[in-house]
C-alpha cells in the first residue's frame, strides 16, 4: 500500500528545499557570521500558551522548561534531583513530604522564590475556575480532587502549604513512590500571585512575565520567533550561550533548508529525509517514551459500540509503520511503552483482518455496509499525514470502510479536541515522568487529558492501585489487567507505535543531552566551532547531496 500514499521521492524533496532557499536567504534575520553566541532551533507551531498552569503540549513545554524550574529536575538517568529544592524529606508512612528551597533562588526581578509561590501555583492549578487539564496531576494530594471538583471550596484544606518561606509541605492521600518526579513537570512550577493578578491574561508576555530559570523570555513575535536570553539572576551556573532563538517553522522542508544553510543548529528530520541523513555524523536517533495513538469519541456513532472499535484496531497491520516512517519506531498494540516498567507487548488488539471483519459484521455492518460516515482528524505534519493515509488504506482494504481524513492546524486541532472531540482523532503522549502511572492515568475518568469520553470504574480502580503498589510482580499484574481493558476489550483508543527521535545536530553544538523524555536542558549547551565554522559545515553538507 506504500504506493498509494503519494510519498515524494528524495529528488522532489530537495527540489522543494532549493525553491524555498531563495525565500529564506531574502527574509532570514541572521546571515553568516551573526548570532555566534546564539543557539538556534525551530518549533512546528506557536506555543498555545506559556501559562504553565494551562499548558498541555510539548511545544509550550520546550520553552517553559528553559525559562522556569521547579522543585526537581532530571539527571542523565532520568532520576529526579534537586533544582529549586536543595533537598526533601519523606515521612516514614510515605504520606508527607517536605521540600526545602534554596536560599539563593530568585525570580528575574530579584524577589526570592518562596514556598508560598508553590502553594499558590498548585492551588491555582487545582482551582475549578482555572479549568486546567493537568489538575489531575496533583490528585494524589490530600483533598486536591475534592477541591478541583467543587466538593470542597476552601483551598486551605488542600494538603499543600508553605510552612515557612523556604519549606513546602505536601500531604498525600496515600504513599506515591514517584511524587518527586511529578515535581519536575511544568504545571508544578511556582508562580507569582502578584504578577498573575496584575497583568491578567497578558501576564506571560515579555516585559510582564517573571520567571526563575536559566533563561528569560526576551521577545515573543507571535507566529514568528521567540528569543530567550541568559538570566543573570539564575541561582545555578550561568548558561554558556547568551541567547536562544526559537523560530516558528511549520514546514519541515523549510526547517531542513535552514539547517543546511547554517541558520539552525538542530532540526527534526521528516520521514522522507531519514534514509539520506542516516549515515551522516550529525544524525541522532533515540527511542522515546512517547506513544502514538488514534482515539475514539465513544459517545459518537459508530464508535459507541466496542465491537466497532475493536474491529478498527484489529484491521491495522502495525508492522508496516517502521517501513513508512523509517525512523526506528516500534509498533505497539499495548499502551505502556518499551523502556518503561509495565511494558507488555503481548497485550492488545493484534492484526487480525478476519476477526476485524467478523466483529464489524456482528455489530451490524458486514463489509462496512450501513456504517455511518467516519471522519478522522489529525494535526498537520508529514508524519501524521503518512500515518493517516496508511490507516485510511488499511480500513478500506480490511473492513471495506471509507474514512475521510481531516488535517488541521495545531491550535485549531487542540481547540477541537477540547470543545467537541471528533469521532476519531490522532494524538500522542510523551512521558511527563518515567513511570507507567503517567501513561495509564491519562485515561482515567477524571483526567483532564482524556479526550475519549470513556470512563471505566474498574480501570480507574486498577490505575489507583498501581500507583500505590510497591511489589513489582503485583504492580505488573495490575497494569496488565488495566491495559487489557484499554487496548484489548474496551478499546477506546488504538495504540500504533512508540516514537523515536530523529534529528540533526551541528558538529559544533556540545553538551546537548538527548533523553527518552525529549527534555532539552539548554543551560547545558555550548558552541565550540574551533575549526568547524558554519561555512565549512554548509559546504560539506552540500557536497553530500551531490
């Protein structure tokens, strides 16, 4: 079926590069020799928000992780280590944690970072008025769920409080072994109440926003560029690069041209380009803790019938996905990704076209006849388009079902999911912390990120038990049962593959640590051109093309 996907060959791809290069040379703000102390990268879309209470996406996360810090951050082994908290203590029963803040940590305006800033931020996340999708992240805290759902209205009853300016106390409903990892994530970063209340909806704009991380948001030209500069008040070692320029570049061909002409220092590779660059020294490939799936709105026909959902899942030959994307992706029928505790590749709806057709017939739609029209929605990228075309062909071939595909711009797509999730839609989930709870918790009934409109009390119970269980064998059994419900019997979503990172990094970029969580701590990067100047790199890359 690869021929039916209209994939461009590589000659056509580079023709596109050459055509857009003229435009880039004319409009790029930085020519050769400029910006030598700047690290330059691109993002595929405008960050929907830089309010870390409300942010949910990887684009916003990439910026926020470098202008803000929380209590902890990850080391190279993806273990939580001190950041704004110089240390923490856990009570014997595992239900109370105390985080001790660094005395030298300040905001960009010189005001000390306090435990009250964390208490305010966390209660703002949980406040029903915020409608924060990540509020469930803190539901392990005493009375957090009750406050978020309106069962109680007094925020002082929530189990987080500033014992003193430098001591934050957290009281949990139950022991949670991974809680320090949660505090690495953007929604748990502290906030300044005075700034949020002073500027309202515009508090995240340059000139208004106050942050505490290694970089400061210096400029935000919407839909074009964000500029970060080193924070002179950062408590830790100062960044080795003076500025970070983040360009909004929607087209992968444009981004790759910018890399080839020396205007970007790193770039993600589109699938069609991977074979050409795979043997280049700049090429980087790394498996990710990121699942890619298609979800059903289980309230909308025909996917209100689990038999139809299972039929669609059994009709997909996932083994062909790595051939299409060419980036080291791992086909998956279960949800917890390889590399994370709880992974079990034997679970889920395996490719079985006969079973798929039988289930569809049992639901009353033999050969797809009588099935209501189906439209699948995805956000616009080359990878998503290739997968959409592949699925469209699979469902036509094995079920006789015509599925219309609707591609939408990222922010439009997110709004669509928030307001009225379509029948069938593409999403991915990258680990916020390396524990299976982060993947399984996504689909509990009160998760703000559950777009499936699916609720299963048994599933919720299993996920809650899995978070508390310390015995590895018992915990594995719990997650196996939960995954069978999610991907084998109820099937409100179809896992497709675990993603891999494929990118190019200029040889002079040093200190860029790649990890399975896709976290780039830019404070660790430096540029060491030595004899490797930009013009030389460009000349060599051009000769490689010949």
